C-alpha cells in the first residue's frame, strides 16, 4: 500500500497544509516545483535587462534612484527564488547553466524592446501589475519555501506597480508628445502582459496537476480576467486607451470580455523567436562569463579563510 510518506503528503495537501523541504514528496511534485520556481527566478533576472538599459538615461535623479531600487529588487527576487528551488535538490550552477545555455524558460514578456522612457511606466503598471495578480495566490502555494518567498516579493512588487502607474500619470498630464509616448508604450505592452498568465486553460498541460497540488490556486484564464478587470478603471484614471477594440463590460459576468489574444505570437516568443530573445540570452551569458573571475576570487577567499580557521 501507500508508503507512510505518501499518506502524509496526501493528508497535508488534502488539509491545504504546507510541504517543507524535509517532507516526503512525489517525484512529480518536486520536478514541477523545480521547473516553475527556477523559471520564475530566471524571469526575475532576465527582467532586469529591459529596465537596466534606462537607469543611465532616466529623466531625473528621482526616477533614476527609483528605477535602480526596482532593478535591485528584481535581482533579490531572483536570489530568493533560486534559494527556494535549491531546497528541492537542484544547484544554483545547474540552474544558471540552463539559463545561459538557453535550455531554461523565462517569462515571454522580457523579450520585448523598451524604445522610450514611457516603457518604464508601462512595464511597472502592466508587467508588475500582472505579476502581482499571478504572485499573490502563490503566497499560499503548498510548498513552504516558495510561498514564503512570495510574501516578501509581493510587498516589493506593489511599489514596482505604483511607480509605473505614476510615471504614466505624469506623462499623461504632460505635452501631447508625452501623452502619445505613454499611449504608444501601453499599446506595445498590453497584449504581451496578458500572455504572461500562460496559454488558455484548455491548452495548459500543467494546470490540472499544479492545481491538484495547491501550487496553482487559480487557472491562467481566471487570473488573466482578474487582471484585465483591474486594469480598466486604472486606464480610465490615466486617460490611456487599452488597445483592445472588443473590450466591453459583460453585465452577466460582471467582468470585461476581451478580444482574441494572438497565441501564434506567444508560441513564437516561447520558441525563442521573439523580438529580443537572442540578445537577452547573450547578455546573460556575457555577464556570466565576465563575472567568472569575481566568483572564483570569492571562492578562493572563502577557502583561504576556512583553511585558516581550521588550522
Ligand atoms: N512565458 C514563458 N513560458 C510560459 C509562459 C510565459 N508567459 N506561460 C506559460 N509558459 C510555459 C510554461 O512554463 C509551460 O512550459 P513548461 O512545461 O516547459 O514549463 C507551458 O508554457 C504551458 O503552460 P502551463 O500553463 O501548462 O504552465 P504552468 O502551469 O507552469 O503555468 C505560469 C505558467 C502561469 C507562468 C506558471 O508557471 C507560474 O505561475 N509561474 C510563476 C510566475 C512566473 O514565473 N512569473 C513570471 C512573470 S515575470 C515576474 O514575475 C517578474 C516580476 O518582477 C515582473
């Protein structure tokens, strides 16, 4: 019959309890958590690139220091998540190598260009806004280290979303050129931010098992819908138009019906053929290689120190 561990695991999941690193867990549970948490961590690290490019070109010292803080937060989110994944038996080097080799996924959203300063506003408002919708339920993920990492990340994410909204609001209260720049950025980032939630529920191979294990609490489409319904009133305050002509309030559901998402684009980006996939990976690979001497020096220093301590 079932091993004691399996019975314990099933009882914990049934009671909506927490699984901790030392608990018995099915191989599939371990594997899907390593998959999701490492991809989440990769997304945070790659997500530093679009905004990093604007730190030296921010329009004021205030905007520069806010953007610097946000990019540093993303690095920290990556480290929390890599550490959470490592409790499942995968090493930091393995995960880094998978990202550098191009065999690991990261969120599609970071493969798009950021041609103007208004993109910093659209990323904060739309990308971090979508991330909040997706990450708040993950605070209750059944795997302890993942859920706890999410609590800290969500607190910082709300600052990211607010500063993005504020950038767009400032631009929308500016000149006609600034208003147009903000609207163009919203047009560029709106549909890709909806794709962050994943494929439609009837094309989501991981969802059923992930929900049975209390990792995913709401389906891709439910969270996507929640995000759009949250955006509509905020867009009205900003005075920007969401680029979906089919967007309209549905009296029965109390939600907003949306137009068709271009899933061909989604699959192209996932296949590595998005606007900037190659550049994003190359940049990460270069940073890894150029930073090797720092890691070696730190390791040599640590070895010397521990040798001295042991002597
Ligand atoms: N980009 C890249 N790959 C995606 C994707 C996206 N937007 N959406 C789905 N996929 C992949 C999945 O990883 C899966 O492939 P895999 O089996 O090889 O991993 C495949 O498409 C099918 O999708 P499923 O819906 O079956 O997969 P999941 O159940 O894993 O759901 C998910 C996808 C909703 C993204 C889920 O993995 C998740 O919630 N992950 C954690 C959140 C996350 O990674 N967010 C990244 C956003 S960026 C961010 O948070 C940084 C912030 O600071 C802005």
